[in-house]
C-alpha cells in the first residue's frame, strides 16, 4: 500500500480558490437600448450584429385582473359545518378484538 500525501486545509482551500462563480456580463444594445448578454441575440429586436435573425419577441400586455386570475387559485365558498346530530365515527377499532393475524402469531 502506498503512503498517502498530506491533505491539509490549505491544500483544499487552494484548490477551491478557482471555484468562485463569475458574474454575468450584460451590455446595452446600441440599436434598441435594451440590456442583453454579450455575444447573444437581442430578443427585443431579433437581431445579432446588425442582422435580423429571428422574429422579435413581443410582450403580451396583461391587465391587473388577468395577473391575479390564475387557474390554480380558485376561490371556493367555505364548506358549511356538518350536521352535528350524526354520531362521530370511531377510528382505530378492529372487529376481531386484539388478536393478531395468523401470519404474525408465530413470529
């Protein structure tokens, strides 16, 4: 078996010094004035380096009511209390008493 090299905190930290995340480079487009990432297509105009490559994306204008109207959020009336005259159902009772099933008796 070979002898392991020393593994110290300083060696670990020196290795991790290169793990830092770099910030995203954002530039202002000359034609539209919109912010975009460097060397990427401008989504507002659909152009890259002065040539139109794709159809520009149009923002869909929504009203304030449409922003708050979401299909997952349905407003339902609260359920009325159940009739209190019914006897509550007792949970946890077994009809055969305290005996275990036959498969577990011998174990």
